[in-house]
């Protein structure tokens, strides 16, 4: 796949929010050429009508199974990519899928959390660049992480994955707050302005589909987790952003400074992770591909509070997808993202 | 109708935003008894599930044409009240309709602005309490004004309706900004939080259905208006409230103080109109039945700027409806509204 | 104190947000008479200018130490009530203080969390009606709980305080999200609209002054807690409301249904606590004195997720203060609050 | 000035919102080199602390009068640029001032609207690129238009400035709604989140300082305007954006299609003005340098409604300033802006 002068890229499912963000980034990317935007219910419409801020003038085309570009991004509702990806891979296309279809190795967990069967082998390289850079570089088809999963995994990985004589994680309790664009561009009463303005609402407590993805990535499973894990997702009245509070119980006390140092060193080569001295804010990361992390507290009893923030549409979706594409193409992973 | 010790009241179409506001006011009203809440798609659901803030425990019932209460409020989508009101009136019920069905005298204008035919005589007393107190007191069936119409008519009436040697209005240009609850509790992509947060959008410019209602009430018509009239409605990212800028061109200059005095004297007996020295704010009137009015500017060329603010769900709907009920029942018009 | 036909009430510090909410409730309360509103920097101004939505016409007066009413509410910045309350109590006034000045029994903890010394005996009955009804009924001076403290204590009390053979709480991790009115009516850049719109920000992680108040009320202390306790407060872009996620680790598994039943029975006589089957929402409790509680999840490892929601200005401040006044006066505790 | 390979640019007053937006654009601009950021109260702080989303790592320096770069942008409170610009011009620097200091030719009007005296000759080329491209190209010091002024002038210019046998403008009534960032990064109670969330507020009706700027640019004056002009500014709960409703009274009727065509042809060479078929939305232009314009209505009486939308921080400030710099340097005017 490498060696293209300027590979062509198309997006299937381009008319949603992640698709629009992807269009924005790809249209300005210096080393790929944005070719086609495919949509379904919106086919025939123009980018200038749906997303005038894009300053891109293209028409959404219906997808008929013919794919001529070199690289394919898929931003489709869960279940749809499963049907399209096999043909794309057979045709030798580079594939980056943003849905949940190919994230879970365990088909049973997929059934339990997505309510859908999938083939046992329907799993692609889980493309979290900060953890699996090598695998991504060697892959031709990857599965882009979920938005909550990105913010939670990046906030936990140093303490859980770092091989060392350090403290062991016993339990993790996450509170995650998402902007409402995370629910996609859909007409639902409960996501209307009048229902969400001035409101906060928890949902899918301990049942969110990113749970098995997080646990799988951290080396354990949702069925038999090696540490306690509880995740409470919420939506709040903002369009973009994910903010997570990670309450981690270690089996011994580590001072904040030591944990901060561990995080700094873990992410030393990660251009989009910033370990900061102050609590993150959504406005600090909105419209960027950064994940800001702050080690806020460490109690004598081993309790630790880590806080992370990302833009769900960028680092939680389109930005990370392009970061993965850059790695797959052998480019600087930050190309077109700053 | 007068003489009831404590008349019973029911609401048909109670599960929408205006219905909920009406339920809140009627449930606390000292001199009526809230009897039944009728709904359609939401029949069978409970107030405690749909609107827990109501602190009212009732079940929405399906409406089968049987109406046992003394007074009927209808908060239905346009077109539905037309079907139900005749039977209710024949049965001797007191009727207060919050839709646009019975507002316009001119069936042609109704067709043009609502896109629906209606019988020529389908018109009830237009119940703007500050203008038609006597008629309302004598009526048994009234049509409650629209939200924009309320805020605009109250801001124009003193200059247009007051018989005097004063200046004549040549043209009126209105900009009206509405909170999004004005569009009702519906699932529409363009009213989702992600589409309206941080956004402003004009719509139905010079075509809004409140236009003929405003002109009819001010003594002229949409077809042959006696003064120029342009209305530009917008929605902005707030749930409640209507804010209107009224640019009025008079044929001669009147100082701000004189116009303010004219407004004060016009509304001297109106308990819910406040003529104020400062520009109104939505927060000043939210959750109240007040209409705040400010005469902001008067140019030497006869131009005048009047600004008004109301809560669209209260003075623009449910609150005004109860104010009308109070008048019809011979109660203090502010009963249960402060 | 009991036996007053209609006692008179005044508020010192009435011009802030809690003061305005208090004014609203007291002005409509059927069995007390609102007498005076005292303010400091706003003395001389009128309620009709500062809070036109109140529909109350009074002038804020400067407080000169003379207090003629029967009952005194104080809504002052921390540290100020300490100076005024002794005289008020000596004069035989009934006192309800909404600040943090008299909440903590331990003067050292007060110094640590409020950064101010206070006399050892500067502590009044901690007036959480759902826990200390009897003490409040017998008190003439009470300290009204903090907003976060209210929402967290009510969410934990049944599991921690209920004497039974049941599971023991080992650790509690709270994430609390507050509306921005909780910070008061102050001019701070970081609380300006442009800084908080579309934003979320954690602050005072594990250092919030409500921590010792929560622990003291739950029978332990911030200095030597008998269970692990971590509290992460955040602000989000809404004006009113507190939403808390309580991650509780029990030493054994209890099913959700059993815990829910425990909560129901614990709050059986509490008119303002609603144990609900669905996650609470801020819009469900905004402008009400309710605390909604939902037992969301209980893992086999003993982990429990409880979610609570209140309006910070009502149940978290003014509403609860009036609830306490009602109890102190021997009234129905819900009087004037629904 | 032209002929620089890559001129150096610095910003005086860089720590405010316009300064941050300018920093963002200049740091990514392909043909200038961002050199220094000067601030006053924020001197010594870092961009990574004040605006982490910038992804720029620089320190705000105190300005001591020494200016070494080729180009100077000034984003200072009104009155401050007056003191600094003469020295900068004497030193041969290219100057782009974003304040109101050098916009008005008439010192009396400046005094009346800004409350400050200024020298009669303190006026620089008024740099609205769509109107004065040639003058800007030849200038070495320009005054960047105000945000409201930009959105209003662009919406009126074709009808007022276009020499033709067409209709003459008699009066203009503007309603303008601004995002709150337009008020700058300041601590003011009335701009706090709690005061502006769910609120709309008019201010400075017919007294806004952009009025004389608009009239001067359209060929007349605030003192003796050749057409009626009334401007009502408002703020609404969004951070960015200006939305204006322009009610124009012509002396004869022109159909919408003809006016639209006039606008299209007037802006044929303007890369950042889009004449559109639908009402603009703030979300369509947010974070872009576009001005969207829609001719919404044209009545038989000669009334016309034109609606415009811009991002106040981009086309209304920093973006337009860079557009001007591009023109002054002989670059493509859109360089670094898309």
C-alpha cells in the first residue's frame, strides 16, 4: 500500500457528523486526494447544502458496490460495515472502519452488547495508535476505536498495561460525559434541543457497548474481567466532547507525581496525548485531535483519580481515523491533523 | 357558565409542552379542579414519567369523544381542534383552544397560511385579554392567540389601536426570536440539540402563519394591509421565550417618553404587561405570564423601536389560556398565575 | 417558637441566586409573611430590577444589625454568617443559615477546607430533613446542608446509615456535576458564558469543602474516614442542577431490586425524595424541591451505581431551607414547596 | 512591503479571543512567520495554558515599545491602539488594527460613539476587502472593520453602493444578534453563564458604535444620514457568530430573484461571500471566514429582507484581518484561511 504518490480516498457513509468531520480533514490533507463521498438517505445532496462550513463542494453519491479509490473510510451505523468490508478487502482496498462492527474479537460479547450476531473472524486490527502503532503500520484494514473507549483506554493504559513492579489496579469506576453529537445526526425526541438544553441524563449504565472494547484492549474481558470495572455514560448539553472521570483503586499508594511521570513516559512518543497539570476542559480539546489527561488525586488508600478529555468527533472518531491512515501509509502520524 | 363553585377542567392533547405547562398551572389553580388529561400517541403513559417536574400524578387517557368536565382546553396540532370543538360546544362545554384553527376569520387566509381549508364560520372570539376583555368575559368558546402574535400585538397595539390625534403607523418590521420549545415536542433533525446548539436560523420569512392573525387583530388584513408589515421569525438556542424587535415607522416624530406614557396608559389595567425602562430579557419573563415591553428608541424621522419579551409556553400559550379562563369564569384574571 | 399565627421572615444576603429563590418561595408561602430583604453591595436596589421574574416588589435594605422579624434566613458568602448569627440567636430569633459556617463540628476540618478559623462551638443542627427530622423540629437555629452534600448524602444514606445485617460500604467514588449558578452571582472570567458554553471542567478534586460535611453526616470524618471516599466535582453548561454518580463498593453483592427496596423504605416518609426506576434527569427536578434517586446497577463484585439529581438552588439551598423552616414551625414540611 | 520571502508577524494584545483566533490562523499560515505574541495583564503566561486548543507553544511577552517583526496586528481595547500605532508606522511596519480607533474619519462621531477624543487625522484605510480591495492593496496601515459592521455592510452594499438605475434605499432597520465572545474575555456579571444561558438581551439600541462606521462606509454619515437607519444589537446564548436581519425599504419593488442576482454579481470576485438560496445559519459559518447572505423576501411595497451570518471572531475580526494582510502582501486573499 505504501509508495503511493498521493493515494485517493473515499468515505462511505459520509453524510453524518463523523463523516463530515472526516471530509473536512481529508479535503485539507496534504498527501491524500479526497475522491468520493458516498451516502444513503442523503445521496444526491451536496456538501454545500448539508455542511456549508466544510467549504467543500461535492455531491453525496449512492454506493453501488463499485469502489475505485485506494483507501476506504466507513462511517456507517453499526451492522452496515460488516456487509461491505469483505468485498473492499478482497479488492485490495485499504480499509478504516469507524463503526463497532470489527472491534470485538469475541462474537458472544458482540451479540450481548450490540444485539447482533457476527462471524467469529469479523475482527480487524484495533487501531488505537498510542498502543498499537506497529500493528497499525502493518495493517491494511483497521477498526477505529469508539469515542468513550478512546478517552477511557488512554486514561487507564499506563497504570494497567505498563509492565513494572508498580501498583496493580483492583477496580475502575468511570463516569463519562458525552456531547450530544455522539448520538449521530438523528431525529429523536429525547435528543431534541428542548429535551437536552439544561439537562443531564445517564444511560446504558454498565451496559454500554464500549465496555467490552475497553476491557479487551486492556488485556481482559467483559465476561471475566481481571479487575472491577463499572462505566456510567451520560449526555450533557454540549455538542462535542467526551469528559471522563476515572476512579482507579490501586493495591498500594503511589503519589500523584509518580503516576504523572508514569503517564508522561508512557506517552512520550504520542503526539496527541498531553499529560497536563490542570484538570482538562472540553474547550481545550474541541476541534483538535488531542487527548488531555490529568492525574488529579491519589489517596493513601490507593485511590487515584485520572481525568481525560477528547473531542468525540476528532480524537474519538475522524481525527483518530486519519491518524491511523497516516500510520498505515507510513506518513507522519500527525499529518493533516494540526 | 358562571356560578360554578369549582368547575372541573380537562385538557385534550395534554402531553405536549403547552399541555404540560397547562397541567402545571391548572393543578395548582385554587378555583378549578383538574379532572382529566387526554392524549393520543402518549395515551396510557403517566405524568410522572413524561414530566416528573410537574409533581402531578395522573395518567394520560385516550379521548373517545366523551367529555364530562365543565371546561375544555385543547392543545392539539393545527387541524385537530376543528374536528372536536363543534361537539364540545354543542354539549355546552366552555372551550379554550390553543391551536390556530379558530383564529382567522378569513378562510382564504387560513388556507394560504395553514395549508388547510376550514369552514367560513370556524372562528371563535380571539382571546387576547389586554384587548378584548369584555368579549372574552361574555364568550363560552375562545381561541387563544399564538405566541409570536401575542408578543407582537402587545408591542404594537398602543400605537396602532389607540384612537387619538397621534402619529399614524406606516410600516412595521418585526424580528422575532423564539425558543425551541415553540416547535413542540417532536423528533426533527433540524431541531436536535446538535443542530441548534450554538446556532441561529431564520425560517418562514414573511410567510409565518401568525402574520394574518396579527394583522386581523390590529384592524387590517394580510391580503390588503393598511400599513407595511414584515415579520422575520428565528429560532435560537434557548428552550423558552420569545423576543421581538419591532421597528415601527410613524408619520411623525414622537419622543420616547411620550410613547412610553402612551403604552403605560394603554396597559394601565393589564396585570401581566409591564412597560419597562430597560430592554427586556428572556430571563425576566421565563416561567411567568408577563409580557415585558420597552420603548427603546424614537428617531427624528418617526422611526421607533419597541422590544417585547414573553415566555412562549406561558403568556404565549398556557398562561394566557388560563388568564382567559379566569376572565370567562368571572374570576380575577391573575388567579393561579402568580 | 411554635404558635405564631403567621410569623414574619426576613432574608440577610437576599440579592444572590439562593436569596432570589428564597424570596420567590417565601413570598408565596401561605403561612409566613416575608418582611425584609437585606443586601450589601446591592442595598438600595429593587427586586423588580434585579429579578423581574420574581413578581415581587421590594427594596433590598442595608443591614444595620437591627432584626425585627421572627425568622432569619442567611444566604451570605462563607464567613459572614459567623459574625451575625450569635446576635440573632441571643435576640431569640429563629435562624436558618445557608452558608458553610456552622456545618462542621470539627474546627480543624473547617480550617482545612474553608481556609478560615472558627470557634469550636460554632456548629448548629445539621438540617437534612430526611435524616434529622426530630432534631430540626426541636431546633431554633439550624445549618442548611450544601448542595453537593445534599445530593450525595441522600444517595448514600440508606446503604451507610441503615442499621441492618446488610452489606457494608467499603468505598465510595462520587462524580458530581453542578450547574453554574452554584458558583453564585459573581463576575469571574472562568464562569463567563464564553468560557463555560460547550465546556466541562473538574475542580477541587478531592478537596471540595462539602467532603467533610458529607462524611460527618454519614457518621465518619474526613480525617479518619471509616470507608474510602473520593469526590470529583465538575461544572457543565447548565444553570441549575446537580447530578451525581455514586460508585459504591459493598463487601457483598445485593441485587438492584433489594437495594431499591431499601431506598424506598428508607425514604418512605420523605415527601421530596423519589426513588425511581429510570436514571434521573436534571429537567425532572429543575425548579422543584425533589431529589430523584435511581439504583442503576449492582455488580456481582459488590459494586453499586446510584444516581441522584436535585436542583442546586431549591433542594440544594432555598427549598430545603424552607422545608427546614416548616419543620421547625411544626408545619407540614412540604408547605409552600409544591 | 511586498517582496518579502516570508515576512514576520507579531500580535499586540494577543491574549484575548480575537488574538487567540489570530494566533491560530497566523501559526498555520503558509507564507508568514508568527514571531511574537504581546500581552498586558497576561504577559508571562503561555499559550498552552490560556488556549490549549491552539496547539501553539509560545509565551505572551510584555510589550516595551520595541517591535522587530515586519507586520503588526493590534487586538487591543478601544483607545490603546491610538497610542501605539504612530510609532509602528514611523518605524515602517505594516499595521493592521482590529480596534475601533482608526475607523471613523469624523472625530466628532468618534467622540460621540466611543466617548473618547481622537486626532482628526487618526484614520486609516477602512479595510473591508469586498469593497476596497485596491485601497487595501496599496495601504501599509489599515483599520479592520467591526464585527456587526462587517455583517451589515456586506448585506447592504449591493443595494446601496451599486451605481445603477435601480431602486433607491429609503430606510434600513437592522436587528443584529451576536455571540457573547464579541464582548471579549472579561469578567462581567451580566455576561456570566448563569445570566446569559437561556437569555436574550438587547443593548445600546440605536447607540452602537458600529453605526457611524456602517454609514460612513455606505457613503453617508451618522449625523446627516441620507437614508433612515436603525440598528438594534442583541446578545444570545451562543459563543460565536453574528446574525443580522436587514429590513430594507426600497422606493420601488424589485423581485427577490433580481436582488439575488444583483448580490451575486456584486460579490462575483469575493471568495468569502456566499449568496445563498436558504436562510443562513450560524453553524454554516462558524469557524470560517465566510459571510453567508440570503435575500429572503421582497414585498410589493418595496420592502426587502436580507439576512447575513458571519463568525464574529473570524470574518468579523481575525480572519478578515488576515485576509487584509494577504491583500496588502499581494498574496491570494484566501491564503491560510480555508
